C-alpha cells in the first residue's frame, strides 16, 4: 500500500522552500511563453478547422437522419464537434491561452461558444473565482457547485440525500447547471451582487437559450428536412407524368366526364405532396432528436472530465485559515494538490481539452493547452524533489472515486479519504530539465510577470487570476 498523508503538503516545507518552489514554477511559465510561436498557432487553428469539418459532415449526414445508420453517424459526429468546440477550443480560448497571438477572432475578449453560459459570466465565475480560490471551502464556488457535498468538511443537510439523483440530472443538462451556477445566487442573497447585474446575466442566458433552440431544434432540422421534401416532390412529379396521369385519364373516360380527370390528377398530386411533407416531418424530428442527443453527449462528457479533475480522493481542500497570508509559492502548492490528472491517450487529451492535465492547467491556466504534456515531466520532477504528491490516475478510477464520494457524502458523516504521499514515480537526474545545474530554477524574468505581463495575472477582467506577488 502506498504511503498516505492527510495533513497539508505545505506542512513539511520551510518558507524558503515554498518561495523557491514558486520561482521554479514561474520560470517554467516564462520559459514556455518565450517559446510560443507558429506551431502553437497552427495547432489551435487546426482544431477550429477540424471542428468546422465535423460540423459539415454531421449536418450533411443528418439529411438522411430517418435512416438509423445515418442518424447514429451524424449524431456521433455532431457530439464530437460539440465536445471539441466546448473543451479544447472554447474553454481554452476563454482562459486567454491564445491571447498572445493578438488574433481578433481567437481571443478571450471576443470569443463566444456553443453553450448556455455567457462568456463574460463564465470567465468571472471560473477564470477568476475558481482559479483564484481553488478548493478553499466557502470561497471556491465550483467546490460541489454549491449543490453537492463532495468534501466531508462541508456541513451535511438533508437536501444532500437527493444529490445522487440530481447528480444524474446535472450530467445530462450540465451546460444549463453551469449557467445557473454562474449567476452566483448566494452572492445576491448576501448583497454582494446587484439585482441589476443578475438581470443582465439572465438576459444573456435567455439569449443563449433562444439561440440554441432556434439553431438546434428549428433551423438545422428544417434545413435537413427541406431536401427530403424536395426529393419527394420531384419523385412524385415524375410518377404523375409517367403513370398516374394515364390512370386518371382512363378513370375520366370511364365516368364520361373530363372533370374526373382533373380531380383524379389533383388528388394524386395531393397524396404525393402529403407523403413528401410526412417524410420532411420525419427528417425534422430525427434531426432535432440527434441534436438533443449530441448536446447530452457533450454535457455528460464535460461533466465527467471536470469532476474527475477536481473531486477524486487525491485532491485536498483548504480552510480559509490555512490560506491566510498565502505566498506565491503557497498558491502554486494549493493548485498542485487541489487538482487531479486523468491518464489517457493523445486522442483522449484532445477530446478532454487537455484537461487530463488538470494539475498543469491549474498551475498555469493561461498556458496553451498543447504545452501541458510537455511540462508534465518537469512538474513531476519538482514534486519529487520537494516531497509533494502528483495526483493522477486512469479515467475509470477517477470517475469511480468521484461517484463513490457523491453517493457516500449524500449521507451524514464521512471522513477524508487517504491522500497520496510524495511523488516517487520516476527517477530524475541531478540536473533539472529546465537547465538549472543544481536542480533549482533561478528567478523568473520579471518582464513576463505582473499585472501587465503575459502570465496568469493578466489585466483583462475576464482572464485574470489573482496570485500573491512576492516581489
């Protein structure tokens, strides 16, 4: 059995070690930002292009959505497109990871995404509140999303008995749960947020709701249905010309009235038109169902990835007293042990928005996601040297621990699960991978830091993460 520890990982570090650790992490950030260039730009533009291609493929296939194989392929393609847009593109662009390109389109100040949350509200609640106060009980609103008890330190209430049930609802409608969460109704009740601001945000959410309903449940189903109706009408027209008209004329001669011919021809045309409309309605319904299913696929996947990165047994939570007078190095340690990675293939990491590297993301939320895999060995090396845990595990293990926690803490009681001990997973040489001969990085370049630099403390209100500055 691996060694476990419950006390804060900061307990065995001296103030000098914490300060030096902060400088090492600053150095990694500044080094990566100094290297960003064309290959990074090509990556994000290729992801946006892939998303567009998946959309085109899915919309084209869903024209034949009444046929089950076409429905399944179109739904899967659309679900993949929505996941890619939400996770690897939208989440990371809104974090400011690509702001360094100064692209007017791929920028946190201009980007909007296909989800219920408005960009501004999400950037405040997630980028600022969550990433500044990560896992501080009573400060981090994402800790259980204010509706779940996911830490035994949280006071139990009878309403939590229902959390295994509304956990399933949250999975299915995760984008809407996040949008309501972003309103921060607790802040309204506490008088920290004006009703005017809430009204503004509700207007934004209602606009996003309207756009999604029109796009996914009216416009695209109608676009899918129109070709079906058109093809049926063309086919019926040819059929009338070839055979049905002759049948009508024979009927008219038999009755001895020319009007009979007209009525019979019109009746046949009306029958074909009704058939065409029924086929169009069937396609409309099948496409709308496919769109709804794709939205659920995206919601469930994003819920799993986010929960697995924050709520497994390995992660620590902190009281407000523990983080009082927190230094920059202490902030880094809290981010390090308050998140957990998910192990997987390169495909998995793209599909998860590279949030399988949740540890690296929390250390450097504004760093382009493609760089997380590259810096992970260096983060592990720091953990090994300073005797800190590096939280990671396979997807099913992390998901299983999260669901077990949600079920157990729905009831009174519970205690913290054992935590991983210091990371000892790999052997590192005496020289650090950042080039320092003694295994410690020097002070980071100050031109990359501070409120006007390219680091986590960016000046933009939508991107900024507040970190202690020890300078």
